[in-house]
């Protein structure tokens, strides 16, 4: 058995040795043939590689991504090609070593090893050739889309002048989880779309966790299908079948596609609420959703209806940034072409009011105007007939006119255009504007309070539409370019219907300088240099005439107003400061007149014939400081009079009124006359004694009418019960002047507030002024005036505290309900030598805009800490010496308010 096993094993071993020997011989003997085959097959492989590479390049041009296997195959071909070239280079040397017809070698080991490498490389090449067929097909038949960028880049200027900080603010909100919807609002042409475009493009520069950024333009004609189409294109839903689906079906498709993703939706130019759920947008707060929405709009109201978590006003540029933008558009070559041009160009830039669209349009138009004369002409055109300037009417005004056209009704549009009668940059008092609107008949006056509320609603609507700008102290103004647009509409586009003529601030010296005003309906000659109205114009259609702020006006010829039978609103405030204003004979011919405003003039007496103005409803005599005569019959005959403004009248006149005039100081006669005014609803008064005040307070009707109260001198009155003012439910303005004996405005603090309620007795009081009340020590009653916006104190020598903590010693619980000055906007403190305290602890001052302190050397601490006025947007004015002596809660507070200080010194 053992011998047999031995033989078997030896036979198997022999066979393996034979196979090995023959294989080595084959590798050596076929070396030359294999090298030739390798070169041939390598050529085929290189051709296949080039074909695949061409397909890869084409795929990349189409933004397609080839399969990973194709890239691996190409890499393997590169490696094999390099190795095969190396073998070919050494091939001739190895062939020279062969002998015995190629079956043997002078160096058997070397030839065998080399032959084996060539045979293996030949097999590798053939394998790659076979795989190359798949690679070629893969690039053509099985493409995959390359990863889409998170946002589609949108064309825009490379830099955004003046908007960089706002861009960063919005960007920070986008990465805050708590902020889902962001609104950007502002007037047309201010740069909202530009800002939104830079937000879009910033997603391409800054890595975020968002999967997709979608841009959609909404515009005035809201169509949900259009928004859905923009979204569908971005996320790959749009095809022929999808286009035929209903809005609801598309919304469901969009929702399903986006509900697991982090998206940002950018909606440009929204004019009304867009129901995002009907579009299909998964809102933040829904399961697994962290969507963000940023939209632009002209109306701040839309931010509310869209339930924006944050809203940002895109405002006009500062003067510095406006000049930077304008300079870029004009170009340095033009600015340097004449040494006078830079100064003229700065004037032109200011005419644009910081509105980017106007700056760009005018800047481009002036880019190659290289003479000072051309620039001077441009200034003249912009100031007199801006719509004629190249590009302004077509590019700027028409864009802004969309906001005008979108106003709810003709009443609001008429009220808006009326505002262009006021001069450029003029702060328009809201109540004064509303008086005019009512006088013109824009607002129904069956109920004065309702009409005023409607007026304030319209003012708010125009502010929210960015067609008016809110100022301090209940004023608004028109942006310069918006005003030019309004004039363009009123005087050109709707000329026949509106018939406006606006010459406010035009430097008019005589009425004869104004052409064609006989046929207009509304004429403004405000802020001019008119000295004499010598002609008798015929203006049968004139409804409104503004003559305000003609300071040099000294004479109006008799009969000047006799041919204005339709005139409803006549304003002559701030006229005749050089000489005493005297109204001309013939005023009685103004049979349609409803509003007469001669406030802030030096007029001494009102003519008897005013009693014939039977339709007069509003008479404004405010601050006619020299007035000493109001004819009794003017009041008793003015049966339709609803508004009588007699605030601060006659206080510089010591002459006693005559018997046939209303007694301004005493009160008794005036009460009797005023009670005869059946429709009286608004009353502003000037009184010279506490007794006169008591007379008025005895009439419930008059108490309900009083809006403003000016108490002058008050004789030897030492104390006034301030709670008496609490009965004046509509009192919003109080001024006490030259009450030299007045020591106290008393309030029964223990009776002011029942337990658990808020002790606000003077809810409507907005403005308080105390002047030359030398013995007055405090104004503690103001803690009960939550709506106070303006406080002015002048020459009150004994005042030590504005709010006295000592007066609450017996009722400390009352103070738990009170945080005074919560709505205060302006605080003026002048010549108060004993003043030591405004309030005994820091206050929020949420709305404060300006604090002026002068001649208050004992005031060494302000009621501020690091939590006061957190936005630091108000100004503190005073002398540097006083400021440097102030004591602060801590160093952080001092540092925080350092930037708010402006020194009186120049």
C-alpha cells in the first residue's frame, strides 16, 4: 500500500512541474507576439477612452453628472496606459535576450518575469476595452443631474450702496429659528428689490443649511398660479400634465415636495396678502418644517396681513450714501471736467431726496454733461418742472404712480394730491391737514369726530403706503420725489380734472408773476416773498388758496377776495410778520368759505363783515398774540361754526376789549356767546384768570368741546386743582404762561386710583408747556398723563423736580401702576436753575426722540440706564460742561448714551 501511494504522489508532482515549465516557456516564447498584441490593443483602448471622454465633456456642458463607475474606468485606463508604455519601452531589450528560436533566453529568469508582465497587461487592456462599451453607454444613457445650486444667481450691481447693514440684519434673521416671515417695506424705487436680490445671491456665497431658495415675482395683479409656476420650475414639478392641474392640486404637489426640506421663499413686490397655504408652502411650526419667507412691499399694512415676524423699512439713503451712489452713476470723468461741477452735482443729488431710483436715473442722464451751465439748468428744471427732466416722468414717476393708483378710493387719492400744495420738506400738522380736507368736502362732516377719525385713517393709509412720512409731534411730510410725482399727476396727468397750480417756495414776489391762476381750483403760494396783493383776481372755480408764510405781506387791496365765490379753504397763517396784518374789505363775498386760517399773524382785530360768512365752519386764530377784538356777532351769527381755535390769542395785548367784542380774558360773556353755537364741537381757548376757567368748567357742553387750553398770567392764583382738567375728556394741549404766583397744580393722589385700576386721569393730554411760572415746584400730576408726547418747561425758577416722589409717600401702591413718560417724544428743559430731578429712577423712554437741556446746572443725573431707549435713536442736546458733570447709573450707561449727545457749542 505504501509503494502505491508513493508512486501516485510522484506522478501528480511531475504533472504540476510540467505545467509550470510549459507556462514559463510560453511566456518567454510568446513575448514578441504579446508585445505586438499589447500595442494593438492599447491603441483600441486609447480610442475607447477618447470616445468616453468626449461624452463626459458633453455631459458636463449640459450640467449632467456621469456615473461614478465611468470616472473609475477612466482612472484605470490612465494607469494601465502608463504601465503598458513602460513595458513597450523595455520590450526590444528583452527580445534581444531570446535564443533557440525564442524558446530560451540568455537570462531565463528575467525574460520569464518580463513575459509574464506583458501577458498580464495584455489581459488588463482587453478587460478595460470590454468595460469601455459600458462606460460609453453610461455617459449617454444613464446620466444624473449635477447638484442644483441652492439659489439661482440673479443679475444685480456688485455693491449695494447704503444697504449693506440692512442686508446683514435680514441675513441674521434668516438664520434665527424663531423668525419665519420677514417683510421689507418702503416706497417705490427705494431699493427693496435690490436688497432682496442680494439676499438671494448671498446664499451662493455663504453656506447654509437650506436646501432650496425660490424667487417669485408677485406684482399688483396677484395670481397664485404664477407663484406656483415659479416654485414648480425650481423644484422640477412643471410638465404638461402639471400645468393642467388646479390651484389646489398644485398646492398639494408643492407641499409634498417641500415639507421635508428647508426652503427660503423670496416674494418680490407684494401688494396684498398672499395666502401661502393656498400656494402650498409648508410654514414654520408645521411638522419637520423650517421654511422661511422674505417679501417686499410698498405697504407696511401688508407686513401685518402677512403676519411677518420681523419687518424692516427700506428707507431712502443718507446724504453721504446718496452722494456716493450719484457719483458712481455720473462718473469721475464728468465730475472732474469743471471745477464747479462737483458742488452743482451735490445740489442735484440733494434734489433726489436719497431715493436710489431717482439718483440712478438722474445720475445716468447727467453722466456726460461737462459744463457748469448744463448742471445749473438741470437744477432749475428739477426745482420748477421736474417731470420734464429726462427719464423722471417715464421711469421714476410712473413707478411711484402705481402706489397712487392702488389707493382704495377717489377720496384717499384726492387727499394725497392735496398734500402737494405744501412746500418741499414741509412738516404738515395732521389736524391742520384734516381741517383742510374737511373744508374742501373730501370728508363728510355730519359728525366732526367721525370725520377727524376718517382723516387720521387716511393719513395712516398714506403713511403705510410710503406716500407720506411720519415726523415727530403729529406731523407728516412728503418725500421730495413723491411730491414731484403728485404735482405731475395733479398738474399734468389729471390736469383737466384737478386743476392744481403749485408755486409754493418758488420765490414769487408778486401775484402778477403767476400765470393762469384764474382758472385753477387749488392754488398754493406758500413760502414766497409776496408783499402786496394789489390786484382783484377773478377766480370763479377756486376752492383752496394757500398764502401761508408770506412774511413780508403787508397789504391786501380791498376787494381782493370778492371774485372768489367758490372758495372753501383760505389759509393765511404766518403772514405779515413785518407789519401788522389787516384783512381787506370784501371778505363777506366769500359765501362758500368753510375754513379761515389766520393763525400766527399779528392781526389786531377781526372785521365786522366776517359775521356774514354764514357757511364758515372752522376759524383758526391760534397764536394771534396781538388780537384784542373778536366781534360778538361773528360768533353769535356763525351758526354753522364747528371748530373755533383760539389758543394763545391776545396774550401780548393789555388793552381791554370794547363792549361790542367778545371778552377774551374774563370768561362770562364768552361762555354765553359760545353756548349759542349749536354745532360747536372743537374749542381751543385762551383765558387770563382762574375764575374764567371755572366759568367754562361749569358748562358740560363746552367741557366736551375743549381741545386746547392756554392759561395766561392768572393774576395772584397760587394753586390750581389739576383734577379739574380731568373733566376735559378731549384736552390734548395745555399751556400755562407767566403765572408768576402759581406754586402748585394739585392732585388728590389718594383719590386718583381705586385699588387695582390704572390712575390715568389725563388720557388725551399730548402736549404740556409751562413758561415763566416762577414759583411752580413740580408737575407731578403728569404721572397720570400716559399719552404725553411733548413737555416743554421754560423759566420756572423754583422747580426742583418734575415728578416729586414725596407726594406719593402716603400712597406708594399707586406708583406700582405707573411708568411716566412712556410715550414722550420731546423734552425741552430751559432755564430751570433749581431743577435736580426729572424722575427718581431710570425710565424706558421707548419713544423719546429729543431731549434738550439748557440752563439747568443743578440737574446732575438723567433717569437713564442701559435699558433705556435701547435703540439709542434720540438726541440729547446741551452744553459740554453740563454733560461732563453728569452722574450715571454705571459706566455701561455712560458709554451707551455718549453717541446721543450733541453739544450746543458750535
